[in-house]
């Protein structure tokens, strides 16, 4: 009886140790801790962790079914990392239809890392399901509130499906407990992942704005995909540095899912920046599709490069960046060749909402078939749909491809108020077909445009229309007519800028370009390439990038810099011109000096005489050179 009692007393103290170190996973090594990843995950499920843990894959893993990583004990919020062992190159593969190869079920603090301590991208996760082409398949699936996970530095691959097949074939999916349901899975990162043979690269289906903290960074999504990155119901997100190339829907496509490069819906308080999106096509004849679409407030869209987007959709046309929301900033984007062959809207940037700031953007060419519905059937470089307090500064827009009918304009404003439009270049270089404008203001109410000045308008036909172009009197051929009618644009110009080949950088050798001087705007201190604005020039590119040297903190930016010489004779030197310097026979170089904008260096009345020679910033690295003698 005593022995039995003693046994029961000891049982509560017999516990299994939690995982707490690095573990080798190998089917061949005698020192392996687990034979395969399935065994390791089962141990993780049963015991949990109390320190950071690494599962080091020493050989390839072949899974016979979906490997599910469940919730596990982790009171200290340590991390479990699954990666190749040092120097190894590993493939995790399996044939899983109507499911995922790897699933996170309410699992937190998991990292899958393809770095083997020597190189990135040494891990491939390959769902090679080759059954029914219309069966859904996923490589990695996060569901039931899986949070604080990282998937990085690896390749995700699915079996090749025909271009026309529009089934769910997704690289990484975050959703509810079915592929089609919604749930919040917050604070997850997907970084430096290459997606191969996926139909959808990254899809996040959140339930509400509490689905926050997603980071989609530096990934590559290529051909075979028709949806690159899709986030629904997210906040405080970052989508940056991704490369999306050849996102396409063919003419015989039979799916119904959205087609886009980056598609964010109900997505507020986020940043979409430094993405490269190229060679996007929708040839199905209908359907929704954009290189970048964002519906949400308080977003930043910046430094994206979007090129070569073609659509024959009769539903929504071709729009490179479409924003629906308030309090947005769209800047430093480079957009080119946005073409539709249908009578629909084509535009580089389309924005609707209040308190929008658009600056330093390039839009080079947008064209559609054109039609009678101005706001829905024609091409515009920048399209401002509706809203109040809209600011457009230092944008460069040029239309090139002829539109067969309708109208086209570098800038189109449909129904807005409180607009501030300054320092922009608007060029419509189309030569036939549509009626062509540099600026098209749908409303002839000048009070809606409190500030409209220092712009450059050039068109092969009309400078602009102030009100509907169906009323002939509204169309203005000359800038003087435009100024008189609008009572705006006092300091604006009507010059044909010379750009460098295939872009909107101003040619530094053009005399016309050097006349395109705007007005200082405190909001925009740099140009599209982050060069400091000095003059500033009109448009997104600051032609002259020289700036005063010296102690900017002490003297501010509005200063003079120059060379100082001491006169050694009683003879006044001639007024020298740049880059000549005084002869050493009459003057000794002392050094450089920095002065306030308005300076008077008076060293005793009559003791010093001198002269100042000023040079344009284009000519030298100083605002001016002056000699004190």
C-alpha cells in the first residue's frame, strides 16, 4: 500500500522537457533528432517550446498529405525556425489537392527561412499536385488567427496549369478555415519569396481592419499568374520592393477571380512603394484588373514603376494606379504605356477622395479607343474623379499614342473642389483622331480651382477646355485665351518640352526646358529621383541639381557661396565670367565664404571695394561666385 501511494505522489512531477535548441532532421544521419519534419512538428505540438528552436533540414522532405502546424505551448513567444541545414539545398514536396502542402492552424511565431547560412533561396516548397486541373491547391496556408509568422528567402512552386485555367492555385493564402472564408491573421511577413507556376501569388482574406501588420516585401511573381498580391480587410500594411512581371489573362480564360498586379480592398493606413510591375495584360474582353488598385484611407503610393499594361476589357478599361480613399499621397511613381483598344477609360493615375496629394509622378502615354462618354470612354494621363482639397504638384504627363475618337487630355478633372495645381507639365502630343487637350476641367466654376498656376500646357490641338468640350466656346486654342477665360494660370507657359528618349526626364541641352521655372512649394523639396529642388523647375524632374555647399544648418538653404580673393594691386580686375578666376598677379585666393541671401560685407567705410559676379545654377555648383577685393 505504501509503495502504491508513493508512486501516485511522484506522478505529478514526471513531465516531458519542452523543445529548446536546434534539431537536425534527417532520415540517414545517425545523430539526427528526427527522421522527418512530420515527426518534429508532432513533437512541437505535444511539448511546445521554452526557447528559440530551429528545425534543420538535412535532406529533402516528401509529404504524403497536408502538414499542419498547430498551436503549441510558447509562453515566452519564442520562435520556431524551419530552414535548410548549413550549406544544404532542400525541397519540401508533396501532392496535395483541395488543400495546402503546409498549413498554419492558429500557429504563431513560426519562421520558414530558405537561407542555409551561405545563400538565400535554398529551400523550395513544391506542391506538385497533378490531378484534376480545377481542384484548388495551395503551397502555404495560414488560417484561424495565425500570427507573427515569417516566410522568407525561398521558392514556392505549384504544378503547371494551362494559361486558360482560372482555379485557386495559390502560393500563400491567409483566410478562415476554408479557402473561401475570411479571418484575421495578423502581423505576418512574406519576404524575398520567388513564386513559380502560381495563378495567385499572395492572397490575404481578412475579416475586418484588425487584420493588421502584414508585410509583403521583395517578392517575385512571374508568368502564369493572373493575380499577384491581393489583400482584403487589412490595415497598417506594407507592400514594397516586389517585382511582378507578365501577370496575364488570355482570351480563352475561364476563371472569375480578379485580375490584377496589386489589389488591395478595404485597405487603410498602408504603404505601397518601390514595386516594379510590367507587361500586364487582360485579353479576355471583360473583368476587373489593374496594375495597382487600392480602396482605403491614409495610404502612401510611391516610387512604383509600372510599364506596358494592355487591356481589351470593356468593363473597367486600363488604369495603372487606381485609388479610392481619403488622405492619400501618390508620389515619385513612373508610369508608361497604358493602353486599351476599347471605348473605356485609360489613365496613368486615377484618384477619387478628399485630401489627396499627387506630386513628382511621370505618366508617359495612355490611350483608349475613345468614345462619346467623356468620363468613361477616353484616355487621360491623370484623372481626378471627385473629392475636395486635391493638390497636384510637379507632375510630368505626356500622351503619345493616337486615340481614334472621343477626347484625350494629359489632365482631366471631373468633379472636385479646392484644387491646387502648380508646377506641372501637361503635354498631349497625339496628332490625330480624338480632340486633344493638355488640360480638361469638366466644371467651368473657377471657385473650384483656388490655385491654378505655374504649369506648362502643350497640345497639338487645344490648350484646354473649361467646361464640356461639346460646347465649342469652352475649347481654348491659345494659352492667352485660356488665361482670359479661367482668370487663372498667370505665370503658366505654353512650351513644347524636349524630353530624353522614352522617358520624361528633361533634356539639359534644351533652351526651352531652361525656361520652365516654377514656384517654390514647401511640400516638395526634391524631385522624382530625390534630387534637391533648386529653382525649382516645372515637372517631376529638376533639371538643375546643383546646390550651395557650406554649413546648411547654420545658414539655411537660401544662401550664397563663393570664392574669396584679396586684391594685391590698386587695379580693379575686370568683371570675370565663369569659370575664369582672377589672375594670381593681382589677387590672392583666401578661401570660400557662405553668406545670407541679403548680405553686406562692409569692413570699414572705404576700406574695401569690390564687385559681385552672379552665375546661373545650371552653370556651376554655386548659386553665385563673388570676389571680395
